[in-house]
C-alpha cells in the first residue's frame, strides 16, 4: 500500500475516526466541549452586516444561534463569485439547516435547540473568499472546504470558533503566512492546509498544539522544521513538497508513542537522518525521499518495528544498507534508490517474501542497475561525517512570520542528540519488550 496522503484531489485523511459518521461526530464534539460554548448574546462581532441584518429582521429563526448563522452564511454567499455545481443556490430563507453543505446538530449547552455544527463544501469548485462574518458560526465543529477555489487569507474572526475540531482548507488558493489564527482554536484536532500557497515559516506553536493530524504539504513553507517538532502528539504529519530546508530535528524521537505516518518528501532537507528516528516504534510510513540528506542509514532504523513503507530514495546517503533494515518485520516497501550506498546485506537483494526492495542507482558492487563508476567516484558519493553535521543557517530570516523556532547554531544537532538517552532504548531491550 502506498501512502495516500499526498495526492490531489483530496482523499479522506487517513484517520480511523474519519469513518465515524458526520453527525455523530458533531454531536460527540459538541458534548465534549459543552463547557466551552460561548455566550452568543455576548459575542461582539464588529462587522457591517447591512442588508443581511435587515433581511434577517424580517425572518423568524428557531433560535438566536441560527439567526447568527444566517448572517454568516448570507455574507459568505456574497463572497462567492462562482458556484458551478450550485452548492449554495438554495442558501435562502431562515432555515439554514437545510442549506446545501450546512449541517445542524443539537447544541451542547441545550440539546433542545439546533445549531450549525458543520460545513462541508468539499469538491464544490467554488470561487470566492472567506468573510470575517464566518466568525459568527461559533457552534461550528467541522469546517471542510477542500477542493474549491477560495482565495485570500483566513479571517481573524476564526478565533471565535472555539469548538472547531476539524479544519480542512486543503486544495484551495489561500495565500500569505501560516494562518496563525488556527493556533488559537482550543478544540482543534485536525489541521489540513495542504495544496495552498501559504508561505514563510511554520510557527513552532503548531507542534505544541494537541492535534491528531497536521497536513501542510504542497505549500511554499520555508525556514526549516521548528526544533520542537517532537512535541507534537499527532499520528499523521505531512510536510512534503515545501522548501523547508534545514535538518530533521532530533526531537523527532519524542513522538515514539504517537506518530504513525511522517512524510517529509521533497522538502530540501539537509544533514543526516537523526538516530532518534529509531524511537519511532509506531511509525508505519516514513518518507524522506527527494531531499539532500547525507550520511548513513542509522542502525537505529532497525528498531522501527512497525515500519511498512520506508522511502529514502533520491538523497545522498552512503555506507551500508544493513540486513536489520531489510528484514524489518512489517516492511512492505523499502525504496532506497538514487543514493550512494556502497554495500548492502545479502538479505536486501533477495526477492520474494512480499517486500518490495528498490535499491537501483546506488554504488553497490555486484548489483544491477547501479550508478556509473564516474558518479560513484564523484564528490556526492563521498561518505559524510554526521558528527560534523550542522544545519545551515538560512541566509534571510527577515520576515516577521518567521517564528519557526529555527535553531541555526552549529551545535543544535549535537545538543538535541545528547538530550535523549538512546542507550536506554537499545535494540535488545526493544526486542525483549516484544514489540
Ligand atoms: C420586510 O418586510 C416588509 C413587509 O413585508 C417589507 O416591506 C420590507 O421590504 C422587508 N424588508 C426587507 C429588508 O426585506
Ligand atoms: C446551476 O444552476 C443554473 C441556473 O439555475 C443552471 O443553469 C445550471 O445548469 C446548474 N448547474 C448544475 C451543475 O446543476
Ligand atoms: C439544498 O441542497 C442540498 C444539497 O443539494 C439538499 O440536501 C437540501 O435539501 C436543499 N435544501 C432545500 C431547502 O432545497
Ligand atoms: C433550552 O432551550 C429551550 C428552547 O429554546 C428553552 O425553552 C429552555 O429554557 C432552554 N433550557 C435551558 C436550560 O436553557
Ligand atoms: C534548498 O535550500 C538551499 C539553501 O537554503 C537553497 O540555496 C536552494 O535554493 C534550495 N533549493 C531549492 C530547490 O529551492
Ligand atoms: C514503493 O514506494 C515507492 C515510494 O513511495 C513508490 O514509488 C513505489 O510505487 C512503491 N512500490 C510498490 C510496489 O508499491
Ligand atoms: C562480485 O564481483 C566481483 C568482481 O566482479 C567478483 O569477483 C565477486 O565474486 C562477486 N561477489 C559476489 C558475492 O557475487
Ligand atoms: C542511559 O541509559 C543507560 C541504560 O539505562 C544508563 O546506564 C545510563 O546511565 C544512562 N545515561 C544517562 C546519561 O542518563
């Protein structure tokens, strides 16, 4: 099975809970965060609602929350310039719960009235922007607008969506710096910003949030992966196809109990694979292909006992491909092609057993489809001393959006490496514990 978290248009995210029915989830979320329901009467949203307010004053609503939702949705409709599949053409009148793509559920504070708990306009191909008035949807738990043509930035009023649990803005045309407003959403668990045009630094705070999944792939993020990466409790993290640069932070080892899928493909990463990846015992998919990683495959990879997909192709890795890696118990696909490995254990060239092992275009003697002698004697093929590795200091950290926690001093790698006691996590103790 190939990781399916990268493709466009958006597949459903790879979380088991995604199979939970929408309304059940909404109700669950609403009850979980009952105590956080804001007082709608006290909500102060200084926006010019104009004609919409006047129209609303002529209508009868089931409850004040739905009146607020009407104002939000009518404002949004005015901010929509193209709706080729008519998703919003029935957004008229006071019954907002029957609007296309709008889902109501009982309020958590008072189950005898309904509120707008979800918006799902996935794959609607709508062009427009998100108006500030969307902040009036204070009961919202799910906001899914993937595969549309929404542009501009995420309004600051989103900070009022205190119950928002899943935010999927993927495959749109949003621009600007990382939308920091999402860092202020206390209930957020699922953050999907992939396939947009966000740029600048990834704020370190995103890794301090109690999220289940982070998708930032296919944007224009830069300035490195923040050093506190390992603070993140997510099960899925996809940062691929950005221009992050820098090293993989050694703090990654702290994600051992939770991280299930990590995709850092094509991020212009440098340096060595930190040995702390060996602590990622639950990781099933690890893809760091198409970067500029150097040095060897750390022996610690043999402790990643859950690995199914291991993809390190298209880097500058050298040294040996050990048997312990090729024999990982659940490995289905180990792709290490287009590196400069010079040796591999016999177990790695064995066919059959259901594991795909792709070691083309390396410098392995007696193996077919290897690089030319010329390439294998080039500078790129030279072994690299990871003890001398340092993350390059990016030339220009100038914009104010760079709160990425970038640690540019040369000892960052060494310091972080020493902060973990790897010897207490030895292969023998790992196999003894039976995982
Ligand atoms: C409100 O209703 C009155 C009476 O039906 C009508 O005259 C007026 O135009 C309506 N106002 C709006 C803003 O729709
Ligand atoms: C959307 O509505 C317009 C106007 O009513 C109609 O011409 C068009 O065919 C509809 N499009 C779809 C995809 O239903
Ligand atoms: C509006 O459209 C949605 C989806 O097409 C449909 O489920 C809903 O019943 C419609 N509402 C009304 C009032 O026609
Ligand atoms: C719940 O809402 C209903 C209908 O709006 C109202 O009659 C009732 O007083 C509310 N109960 C509480 C505890 O607020
Ligand atoms: C990768 O990062 C380096 C160092 O910052 C930079 O010079 C280079 O342009 C980047 N590569 C790409 C393809 O952007
Ligand atoms: C193995 O993984 C690589 C990289 O993701 C992919 O390109 C390839 O198609 C996979 N091979 C099989 C047989 O699944
Ligand atoms: C590898 O190739 C060399 C030279 O072609 C040959 O002498 C040697 O026997 C080969 N070793 C194996 C294990 O096939
Ligand atoms: C690391 O763990 C090993 C084995 O548990 C222990 O003997 C050693 O003292 C620890 N080292 C440090 C620096 O904590």
